[in-house]
C-alpha cells in the first residue's frame, strides 16, 4: 500500500503535473494538493495561516508525509515538522528518494549515495544548531554528535565514495579509448526525464530496456551497437534531466553524464506533444544542463518525439516557438510507431560522416517525411 501524502506545490498546472509525477515515482499517493503562489516565505515556506489550515486537515486525514515542492532550508523543515507533527519531505529529498529506488548498477548506487551525502552536508550545520536547541533531541538523526564529529563522518564517507567514482570514471575513459582505437563512432541520447529516450533507444537497437512513464527510471548508461547502412556505431541511453535540479545532483552523476561530452552525436529527445509553455520550460532545462556539462552545441540533433500525437501545423508552430525553425539537424519522429526512424538513421549517418547537411533531406514533415499525424 502506498504512503498517503499531502502535496504543497505552485499554482501552475505544468508544475503540478511534474510534482505529481515525482510523487508517483517515489511511491506516494497524493490525496490532497495545496496550491500556492509562493513557496519561499521565511519561516515555513508558506504563510502561517495556510500552515494552520494544513494542521486542521492533518487531524482529520492523518497523512504519512507532507511533500513540499520546493527546496526547504533545514530551519523551515524543522519549523513545519514541529508545527504539524508530521514528516516533511521537500523536492530535493523527494528526488533523492526516487534516485535511491531506481539505482540498480553499482556505479549509480554510488552516485546516489554521493548525492545523498552532499544533501546531508549542505544541511549539517543547521541540523546541529537545531538539535542543540533541545526542543527535539535527536531531531533529523543528529543525536549527541558534536558538529566536528558529524562533519568529519560525512566527509570521510564522501571521500571513500568519491575515490570509487574516480576509479569508475577512469574505467569509462579506458572504454572510450578502446572504442576510439576500434574506430567506433558514438551516439548518446539525452533529454528531459520521460521524454521517451528509452523507447527511442529500443526502437533504434531492437532492445527491450524497461520503458516507464515514471521519472528517473534510467540512472545508469546502457550502450549497444547498431548499424547505420554503411557503418556500425555505439548508442547510449543516459539519465534524464529535470528542472530545478540542484547542481550537486548533476555533479554526482557527472561520471555518467560526461559521456555526453565525448560522444560524436547527442540526440536531444524532446516530447513535442507537451503543451507549449511546458515544452519550452523543459527545452530550456535540457539546453541549460548540456551547457553546464560543457557539451558542444554543434553536435546536437533535435528529435521531436511523440509527433504522431500532434498535428503537422502545431509541430511547425512549436518548432518556431523553440527557435529551431532554421535548424537543419531536426526531425519529428515517433519512437512508439517507428515513424521516421529510418530517416533519423539517415540523418545520423550524414552527421557522422561529416557531410554537409542536405536541406532537401529535412523539409517540413508534411512534405518529404509524409507523416500521417492524425493516425
């Protein structure tokens, strides 16, 4: 049985939708949504009047957890937990819980543990101060630890994990060198979480990797060999991006995400069926993350997935809205129905062979691609 949760989030529907998806991925059933314009007020994140309302609601509904769709300072978390006498989980800890549930490989488990420790470190000083106030002895697991012992314990664990991740990174570097020596070109899939990267990976490779509507189901890189008419290449699936993801979480997964820096082509998978405002938010988040990682923008191919769910005119409107109208490295596809998968392979071959991009090859979808968008 799923844990019962009250969700406190923003008023915008795209944010509510994503917050609900995060809760679902973490295994929580949200039975009540409280929408607020602001979640950054000093004491509780929300107004004291709203806290009183929630306190009354808790008495009748008895939720297992209150999920706060923003990053809370330890003092705010403490204030809410003390007032509401209920477990409080902010966006940061919610994402970490999803990571923890979905980590399967030894490296991804190390990466998640590193992220958890960095989260703990960022909150450590305030946690110790709050614990020493004596209002709730042992609050948030501090117990009788002195601040230097507590800090040193976290640092020592981080150092041990970091050395293991460095070793894994060196192993990845050796694998890349081996691929280079063998003459393999490489392709990496990137995109917002749940954009359909794994479905596209399966369509291109014939694999049957788990496809899931839940967020962050892919936390480790899977690589397979495929044939593009004349040449064999290696293609990899990677962890999905998300908005408002702290830098330290990206840093923790850097040994996985750095494949995007060294790969020959990055396929940026975009869910073109998203509402236009949500689409732009996700697109900006992806481009921002790729820039932060240091990925060369010239090697990105933009793949508009789920195009079978959208009319041709709407696709062209969204392409213009994203500022991609003049981009020659763009193609609408459907990973589910396999529409334009062969054309995508042709485009990848052109790109990898460093030939000039042929404009006629990439005419608007209603011409050369002959997609039936109304199927």
